[in-house]
C-alpha cells in the first residue's frame, strides 16, 4: 500500500501581497493506479474511464468502491473539452441513466474523489441534491478538434 500526495498551489500577488494558497491532500491505502494519455479524435465522444461494482463486470472497468481520487487534465494548449460525467442513478451496474457535463478549458484539470455515491443530478429544480449516485463513466467530447487528455485515477 502507498500514499498518494497531491498539492494544489495558487500563487498571485495583488497590491504587493501574496494572495494565493497551497492545499495538500494525502490519500492513504492506495494499491492501484490507472494512468493514461488519451487522444480524443475530433467529432467523437471518447470514453476515458468506466466504473463498475467489480473489475470483472465490464472490460477495463475500475472498481468504483475502491477508487479514491480522479483527475482528468486537458493537455491541449488552445482548445477546451466537454467532460461528461455519466451517472448511474439506478446503481445496478448497467448503463448510465443521466449525465452532467462540464467545460474543461485548455490546460485545466477536473478533480474528483470517489465515484461511488459521488454525484447527484436533477432536472426537477435548482436545489442541492443530497442523495448521491455512482459515476458510471467519464466521456470526453473534444468538439471539432483532436484533443489529448491525461487521466490519473488512484484506488
């Protein structure tokens, strides 16, 4: 077992004073990492990670109960991506039932903790969702550009 250590540093000087900060997170009991660089072809959605209740449930699946840290970085220097968080509201190891999509600008990252009961979506109203569901997969829509992303997942 190992400990994954991540550090986020913001550094900005405004009016002669440092206004940034640094946050360090240690994720303990890591026994596996999933790390890949993925070229996402223009005009095609690309699945970059899949999460299931067991690795034997689907080809290439990560065990959602064991995943502790997820990072997706857009390695393009100019173009953004749409990162679709595919949500399995039924939590029955089938396909996603809903999704939420976020923009990841060029050079930026999306970071998430556990995919198990880690996300909630609703189209009913704009209130806080407290009943969370499983993340089923991550899809990248690169639009009309071929984009490369980096995926790092620790379990």
